[in-house]
C-alpha cells in the first residue's frame, strides 16, 4: 500500500527563483528596464553597468528574502494599549458638557 506525506506548508508563500512574487516582479521590471537602456544607448560600459546592477539587485533581494528581520523598521504592536479616546473633538465635547 502506498503512503503519502501530509503537506503541512499550506500557508508557505510561493517563490520563483528564490524570490516572492512581488520581489520577482521587481526583478523582472529591473531587467526589462535594463534591456531598454541597453537597446537605446548601446555601449560596452553601459552593458557592464547594467549587468552589475542586476546582479547586485538580485543578491540584495535574495538577502532580504532569507533575512527579513534586518529590514523591519516598525514594531508590530504598541508598547501600551489604552481605551482612552485620542480625538481632540471628543475632549472638547466633554469640556463643553462639563461647564
């Protein structure tokens, strides 16, 4: 009788060439733009510059994919949670009714 493994990575993100879909789209946009630059300004230095730029971009995107913790700028949750109303109009209404 044949045994099947249980697929537990249902929520794992799809990847193309090691990049998520949005980062892969960014890479393809960069490559298409680079091809446009090469076509309209043909030169050996331009070709080398565009090639180096695309290689560096790919390495940076792979690094971002493998180590996402280095690029989080904001914390997910606030330090304190309060039920206090933060609206200025609300505080003015309270002052108006109290006077």
